[in-house]
């Protein structure tokens, strides 16, 4: 079996685009509208927490490597059934999330091509199929493609933002006070930017010399993400600070000084690239999770098959069938993008929450324990903003697997007791 593993550059390329995500387009205007010129301090604080999150899951992927990623750490911390709960959360999130992301990409692709006779939902389906075709390639090929898109995103955003800072007349003052409530709301918005680092563990078996590659990839990825986020956020404030909080919600003005009339098409292209990068990462990760669960007997064994490129093709095919069903519901108006995002975000948060709780239990470092506790409280707080129906489903699933874990623990204790007698 040919297994072309990747180095830290391609692993970084695989991570940067998805972790930046659509947040780099949506969050700078939203956070500035909430916190004004104090928004930059909210970005700095949140990037500090993001660094803890990144280091935590980078270390976790080295401590417990495997295709399942976070669920493996959850298993060591809390038991097999809670591992299965984490896997279910991640799987459910990826059943719904990619359709919302490709739906967004389809909308921007229609705007970019200016071809109204193409329904944006059909364009979304085309993008989804394109992603699956890419994922049938080796991890090295996927990494190169993701690296190219991440480079395009990063270079364009930084060059456009820096040019704006030097060429556009703006200002930065802290004369207007801000309330604790508004600053807190801005932090709440930015917590969504943390999600993504937990997926790195799913690729821990696909990299050369993980003990060197993963830490270097985490540091490089975080550094680039931090530079892009702070540069874009500050440039947006610089452009809009003179006109107060009443401004548009587009980042196109950041690129206008350099790219002129091309700024809106470029922002659309960046958004499409971010969407494709995100879907590549999460579908690739969950296909590995399905194959690993099948290998361990928790799913039908035929799903564990991998081709000569070490790609779990049967897992991918199963996911594709699920996504086609969800797409049909989306196409016929039974599910909106907002609903799909709400469902996916809730399950992604649950998976991340179990991951940081596992870190709290497994790590001896006081630094990581405090960081994981802070992140756990924050993720739980955000999760409570989900709809009552979604929270009800999460509660029922969680209670069922907790009951299974307690049952297994009692059986294990009973076997030990009998053995000792």
C-alpha cells in the first residue's frame, strides 16, 4: 500500500484555511460593530486562548495518535462509551455542516460568475462532488491542494490589509468607552474562531515524524492565523473608525485600495476557497474516524477498507450518500443553511467540549488544566445558546452513553471482584 505522508508545511496548509474559516470574513465587521475600537483587544485575548487550544490538541495528538482523533483521548480519560459519544457528536456535525458550507460557497460562486441561470444550490452540489473527488487522492495531494488555497487566502488578505493601513486615511482611538457587556458579547462571537484545532489528531498517522511535524505545524499555523486575523481586524477598524459603527458588513473595502473593482470578486473567491478548505478537512477527518471505528468492530467491518492511497473510500462513499440525503432536504427547503449551521455547530461544540475535558483529566500541567477548564466553561456557555430541540437531542444522546459507560464500569468491577475471590 502506498502511503505518502506529509510534512509540517502541507499539514499547516491543511489546517490554516479551515481554522480561519468563514470567520475571517464574518467576524471582523460583527466584532467591530459590538466593541468598536476595543475589538482589537478582544481579538488578542481570543487568540491567546486559541494558542492554548492549539498547543493542547497538538500535544494530545502526540500522546494518543490515531485516525479517530479526539475520541481516542476521550476514551483514555472517560472510557469506551464516552469515546463513542464523542465520535457520534463529530459524525453528526459532519453530516450536516458540509452542506451548509457548500451552500454558502454555491451562493458566492453564483455571485462570482454572475450566471443567474445556474441555481446556487446546484452549484453547491457541484462543489460537494468536487471535494469528494479531491479526497479520493492521497493525503499528500490533498495537502498540496489545501496548501495552495491557504496560501492564496493568506497572501491576498495580508497584502490587501497592509496596503489599506498604509494608503487609506483612517484612525485608531479609544475615546469612546465600552461596557463590560459589549466586550463580553464580542468575546462570545470570537469563541467560534477557536473551533478547528481539535481535528488535527485525525491526521496524526498521516504525517512524517509526528513528534517534530505536529508541533512545528501547530506553531506555524497559529502564527499565520494570528497575523492574518489581527491584520484584517485592525485594517477593518482603521477604515471604519472615522464613520463610527454604522458601516457595511463586507471586507471588500480592505481590498479596494489595491485591487479596485476586483475587490468584491476576490472576496468571493476567498470565501469559496475557505469553504472548500473547511469541508476538505472535516470530511477527511470523519472518514478516518468511521474507518477506525469499523476496524475496532464498532461499525460494519467493510467500512474500514482503505485503497492504495490509504484513503477510506467506503467511508467516503457512505458519507457522500448521507450528504446527498441532507442536500435533497436542503434543496427542497426542509432545511435552511441557518438550521444546518445551528445543528452542526452544536455537535462540533459537544465534541470540542469532551476534548478539552479529556485534556483536563489527562494533562498534569497546571497551565493546560486551567486553560482546558476555561475553554470547557466557555464552550458550555456557547452551547446553551442552541435551540431547545437541539439541546434536548444532545441531552438524550449523552445520558444514554453515560448510562452505558456506568453499566460497563459496574460489569468490569464485578469481573475484577469475582477474579479476586
